[in-house]
């Protein structure tokens, strides 16, 4: 029997990628209950392959005893596109199907700061504009709702 493919979700963090893996389901039942791969094998190995435009890099094999687990791939270049695939194997079963490739761009601190600054600036500008318009309305420069007295005409 083949293991896989696992379900993989990725999110970007600062110069890194957070990889969340859900182990594939098994088809084995015991007393009517569907067994997980952890129930069957106790622990599993997984290998994450990281792909960039010009190369592919298999990361060291790691173990898991959890049905759903996360790992962070660090020290990546910011604003660069990375693709991730995960393959799960067991000590007694080396036949496995890797996950589909999932791609994302690693974040950079400058990009995040720029977005935050742009949003903050827009909110501040809007508030200042509202205050200025309110003051001008109160002073009677705009949207005058009273007619001027006859003596001033």
C-alpha cells in the first residue's frame, strides 16, 4: 500500500515559510474504527523538498508522532518564490506519494512595514480631512444653512 499524499498548507513569515502537514488517512479499520497512520506505525518520517526557480533542495529526514504538525523553514531570501512538497514514509513502508507542490513568496520586513505605514498614513489623512471639513462647516465656510442677515448683504 502507498502512503500519501499528505495534505500541506503553507504560509509566509519573515524570511521563512511555515509548513503545516496533515498525514494522509489510512484505509485500515480495527473494531469498526478507522486507524490513523500513527496508530499503525507509531511514528513516521517526512521529507520536505524546497524548490526555487533554479534548484530543488531535499531537507533532512525528520520524524513525527502527530497527525497534524508544523515546521518552519528558515533563512530564506525575502520576496523570492518558494515551492514545497512533503513526502511521508514509514519504517515498514517506503512506498509513498508526495504532496502536490504549494508555492508562496517569503515575506520581508520592509514590505510589511511599507504596507503598515501606507495604511496608517491613509487613516490619519482621512481623519485630518474630516476634522478640517467639520471645522470649516462649523465656521460657516461650507454648506451654509443660514442666510446672511440683511445688514451684511
